[in-house]
C-alpha cells in the first residue's frame, strides 16, 4: 500500500492511504509512525482533510 498524498508541517507528517476500498491516514511524528486509522464509508477528500488537520495540529493523537 502506497501513500496517495502526503502532508507535512514541522515534525508532523500524514499520508493518505487506501486499503480494501477504505480511505485512511498514517500519522507520523519525527519520522516515527504514531497511528494508522481508516474512515470506512468516507471519501479520499475526507482522509485528506483528516491528514491536513493532523499536520496543522487540529487533530491530536497522543502527546505532541
């Protein structure tokens, strides 16, 4: 599974991905995978919005 698009800001990166027809994102901090999540029933645009929210600091995962 390859990244469809990548969003980066400072130490945060998020890749949009698709697995078995479900869009999702992989979230990284300082190059380390933090979390991978999927949005069943949602579109690629939804996943891209979630990726942008993560790198802009709106979507919080763990301690940042």
